């Protein structure tokens, strides 16, 4: 029985002590006692509701007409558009694939998805194996590693850099730009974080303009090079505008980087804490595909999603008007006992495992197959090389509520 006091008055803008380290007792209380939880009002007086049950998230994800992903109004208030005009953060996030509805969403998604077919993703495997082995060789030579900086974060930056054709010696700033831009999506936005996010978008756009100009003159293979495909791609005879192209290049890097870094880092942390799960994977390596899914469920890289109601609706025995802002608590839904037997147990053989870590419906993550491939290769080859690794030092957890992961995981490898 969850403590109802944990749900009472809960607000993502005023987190209780210890929430970042372990939000799951609060999530359990919300599911049990306040599954449709009103967190107050938005800047224009609209209700703000947090959903924590699997079935409610599924309903919202699968009804894109009634529950919109468009953030024009919400981000207009968040990024203070009325005061100074559209900021770099506002222009980026309102044009990103994830924050748009059809028809724009459909057009951009089809173009990106065309470069991420099952055949194209399978062709990436050898390159990812070589990259992972190179990182493991370097770590073995040192005898210790930061499992985030030296491994988990290095993999997606290289993979996405390859997909976009970013020259290897120009990839240095990509991770910092990504962290700054995504940091501005937190429920509480400080002036410092906002300023850093705006600087990152501006710098990223300036870099991409040069990269796109070069790719227009020297196109790559559109079946493998997402940037070339975005430049040349059409849906119903319409191409992306120049700004749509640039902003969605930023989105591709940010989405691919954050999800996979946290997947790998969270997986290595869980397997250090739960040695019995590690022993089972070492004895039964064929379980790794299921283990990756369980990491995604148990410690969802992306903890929160957002929608806005386009019409009035009823949920949890209450009526809500159009304009209601909805927060989808993925981390809570993925431990809902109505969907997952024994949800607080980390089970590397769990099957079935229909988690919502990649969302559902028309906005299901377009790059999820790439993330799964990276996670499977990274975790399996790391365990095979360093079966006795152990954390050595205090892990530093990211203090963001929307994305769950670590900034540092110091470890000894032997």
C-alpha cells in the first residue's frame, strides 16, 4: 500500500527531497491514490494534469486528434515569446518532430524513417561493434573508466554523427549542445539554463548551416545519410523548409543521444546493483534483447511526456476542458502492476514487456531500433569483456526530472 501523503500536493515544479534519486515511491502513490492528479494551473489558467497509469497513457498516446503534441502555446509562455519575440529555443522546440502534429509531423517523420529502415539499421551493426570494441580497448588499457563519459555517451554521439555525416573532428561540441537544449525542457526553467539553451541552439544552427551547404554540393547516399535524405526527401511533392531541415537535424542528435546514453548507463548501474541479474546474463547471453527492454521499462530514459487536450474529455471520474495541459508520467506507467506482474522486480527475462519508454501511437520514437541495437551491443560486449566490473566512487545522477540517467559512473573494470 503506497503512502497517500506522497501524492498529496505533488508538483513537478516543487519536488520533494530525494525524488531525483528515487521517484518510484511517489509514482506508486500517484498511481494508487491520484492517478489523474491536478498540479495547478498553467500561465493562462489552464489545468495541468499528471497521469501515472499505463492505460491512461495508452489512451492519450493513441488519440493524437484529442491530445495534441503541438507546443506553440505552452512554449510561447515558457520561453517568453511575448516579451522578446521567438527565441532560439522556442523556434527549435516548436519545429521539432516530437512537438508537432500531422501534417507536419507526418511529412518529417516519413523522410527520417526512410533512412532508418530495418535493412539500414542492420547495416549499422558492424560499425557499432567496432566502435564499442575501440572504446573497450581504451578502457581496458586504463583499468578503470567513467562509464558515462568514456562509454555510454560516446556511442550515440558517434552513431548519430555518422548518420548525419558530421566529420569526426567536428563532433566535440555535440553532447554539450544537446544537454543544454534538452535541459530547457525541465518543468522549472532558470534564467541560466534558458540562456545556455539559447546559446546552444544558435551555435548548433550556425554549424549546421555550413554542414548543409556542403552536403548540398556533395550529397551522400540518401539510403544511409539522413542529412542527404532530409535535403532531398519529399512527401506529396513537398520538401522541408530550410529551417525545418536544420531544426530537425538538432532534434535527431538530441533524441538519439539522450535516450541511448541513459539506456546504457542505467543498464550498467542496474547490473552493478543486481549481481544476480548480471550472473544470469553472463550465463545466458541470449537474454540480452529482453534485458535491454527491461532496462528501458525499469529505469525509463525519458520519464515524462506532454500533450494538450484539443477538446473536453473525462478521465478518472472528472471532466476537463479543452486546453488542459497533460503530463504523461512514463516512469510511473512502466511500473504499473495492472500491466506488469511484480513491476518492482528487475527481471532480465521479462516477457511480454510492452513498456512505454519509446511512447506509443504516431509519436513512437522513430529511432528506437537504433537505440535498441546500440544498447544490446554496448551492454553485451561490455559484460563479455569486463564480467567483474564494479562501481568505484559515488555515481553522479543527472538532476533533471524529465530524463533519468547519470552524469558520471566511475568504475573499476577488473
